[in-house]
C-alpha cells in the first residue's frame, strides 16, 4: 500500500496567472509611457502603481509581489538598473502602501496616511541609493534646466518691461539657490501626491466589489490641525533663535513651504465647500478652483486657509443652520 504523496503537483490558477501578467504589464507600460513621453505621459507615470495594487486587492499580496518583481525585471532587462530602481522603489512599492491597511483600518484618512508613509520611506531609500551610485539627486532639477523652465513659464512677464524682467530674474535666481534645500519638501509632496491620486483611483475601481478601499472624506471637508499655526510661528522665529547655517536654512525653508501648502489646501477646500453650498455646477467649480491656483491669488488662499484653521468657518456655518 502506497503512502500519501508528499510531492503533490501545485496547480497555478490560470485566471490568477493571466491577471498577474495583464496588470503587471499594464503597470510597466504606464511607467514607460511616463518616462519616454514626459509631456503626455506624466499622468500614466503617476498611476503606474495602481494596476499592481488592484492585483493585490483582487488576488492576494503574493501575486502582487510576483507582479512587482516581474515588472521590475522586465525594466531591468530592457533599460538597465536605473529604471529597475526607479520603478521598484519610487513608484511600484506604493502598491504595498495601498493594500496592506485593507481590513486593518476603517478610516480612509488613516489608510492614506499609511500609504503616504510607505511611499515616503521608499522614495527616501531610492534617493539615498541614487545619490550613492550616481552622485545625483533625482528629485532636484539641474540649475540651468530650472532657469530655462522658469524663464519659459514667465516669458510674458519678461516681455512687459525691463524692470519686471529684472525682478523676475532675481526671483528665478533665488529659486535656483533655494531648490537644493527643498529636498525634504519635494519628497514629501511627491509621496502625498502619488498616494492620494492612486488611492482615489483604486477606491473608484474597487467600488461595489467584494473588497473596497475605505472612502476618503470629501474635498469640501478637508481640515488640518491647529498645531500648524505653531509650526508656522516656529518657522518664522527660527532665524531669531539659532545661528544661520545650512541646517537651519533648510529647516526654515521646508517648514514655511510645507505649512503654506497645507494652508493653501485648506483654503481651496473651504472655497470648494462654499461653492458646493451654493449649488454651483461641478464644471464651474473646477474652473473657479483652477483659477485660484494663479500666483496672484495663491497668497490670499493661504490667508483664507489660516483664517479657517483659526475660526473654523464651516462648523460655525453649520451650527447656525
């Protein structure tokens, strides 16, 4: 009598294998489009982690890991180690941040925070490896390229007059000098943007399925803690408290920039809420909010955000009604 067969043949589900191949190749294609056609493919580049995250949600994390390693290996064989590292750490690893919180947290905000943290860590590791191997920082533009880009963006201002051109030239040079100090902010904002966009897309694609991502609060109800005010005051008081040096300049610049971004988002959120309360058409709301991103209005939106953090206009309005 034969004993039980200890070496049973493992059968790989064909449907799972097909889904793994399809979604990992889709992720690879999106990454390549963004890398080789930057003006048109930036959206594709940003959303390259989404197919892998969907693979993890609809199959399991083992298939997702196989898909991530397979896509990274394809890029390694076709384009070399730089593309391999860039995809694996700077983009692809985000799929773990999107899928690991599922079933463990109920709040969309907590899931997004975890995803942002995972993205931040992976990007820091990528920057450290890239700087060690090449001596270059992939998140900082070449100074000459930055000068050309800023001059092109504000070419209309330059044509208006010599005085405006001189002011703009001075501002451009200040931006070029300050940019190397802004690395922490650039990495953090990049992680926040990647996480938010991919989370929203995964949330939409998984809606009405067996496994869903916790919903994020609507944009009109975004709020940030009042502790940001203390951070802002500390950033402005920092030059008076410590001697000016590389570390203090970097800390001051990044704190001011990040806090301004958060206040700007709160101001935009308040504007969106106000327009929604007045039943303004969705497309018109999009147009109005887009105009608020213009530099001439941006500072006022930051002030509006600071006022909302202090006074909480939305809560007071709801209490009155």
